[in-house]
């Protein structure tokens, strides 16, 4: 059960880093089935010693030991963090998320220093636009990269900020979902809209003042799928 939980958390961390580009060109597999590291000229920096190397993002790679503990390796061959963690997300905006069994999630900076939240957290997203979606007791809010909560944990769901705007959900006392946008001050951009579900994975990408991939299906007319702009106006 615990193993499956950790695998699920690891897959979540990888899938949530949509902007990450992994470079595996410096990782090599030796005759013993272990990964090592070369420099830019192909010379060996570290002999094969890793069970897996997930590739470099911003010069930092997640590597796994023989006992499935993960650490952070710099492209130049030195450890930012030793292989002692159960799960590590990819480096994103200079931070990567750490998951350890029985502990609240926290972050490592690229200099190896730890960032812990000053309040209880069950789960959180990776860093995006300098903010983190934090979750506690099935509610969501937003923290910054100092660990400070800047939008209270009050929503029933939330997506990371994109172009300074985040998609959030509220449930009424009949468990009906209402969705809307907020800015970084927590201001609602329009009255929340009743909606049965979000098409796709719920990701939000703002471009030219409109929602590019957020599609809605109304509760009153299932199958009526359309797009809205950041004012809540139907555009398609």
C-alpha cells in the first residue's frame, strides 16, 4: 500500500511539471545496468552507481539509489542533496518537491536548502509562477516560495497560476460545483459559474486574455461544451 502511494506521488510530481524538458544526454548505462554521468566531452565524471537517472532539468537531475532513495545531482557531478528521500519532483523555477513517507511535503532549492511551510499541508503542486497550490483536508489555497500562505486554504479545488490567474472551484451545500478565476490578491474576476466538470485535466493556460484549454460542460445542459474569457464571457 505504502509503495503504491509513493509511486502515485512520484507520477503526480512528474506529470505536473508540464514545462520541464529532460536532458538525458549526459547519463549513460554501464554493463552492470547502473547509470553514470559524463561531461560535455563524453568523459566519465561518475561511474555507474545509480539505479536510474531521470535526466537533467535546469542542470539538476533526480537520481535513484539501489534501495530506491532519491537525491539531486548537479550536471557537474556533485550532489545537491544525497539520495535519502522517498520521492523528488523535477526542478521547476529553482525548486523541487520532496515527498517522504509520514512527513508533510516540502521543497528543496537548487542550492540544497529546504523550504518548509509554516502551516499544515497534506499535498501541494510544484512551483509555477512563484506560487504553490497547497491542500489540507480536501481544501486548496496558495503559498509563495517562502512558505507563506497568501491565499487561504478555502477552495474545493484549484489549479496553479498562469499569467497571474488561477482557476478555483467551490462547492455549495448541495455539493454543486462552481468555478471561477482569481488573481494573486485572491480577487474573483467574475461571479463563479455553475459547471458540471472541466474537460481535460483542468489545466489553465491564459493567452491574449482568453482561456485556451479550459472547456466547460454545464450542469443544466450536459454536452454543451464551450470556452470562456477571463471575464467569464462565453466566447465559443
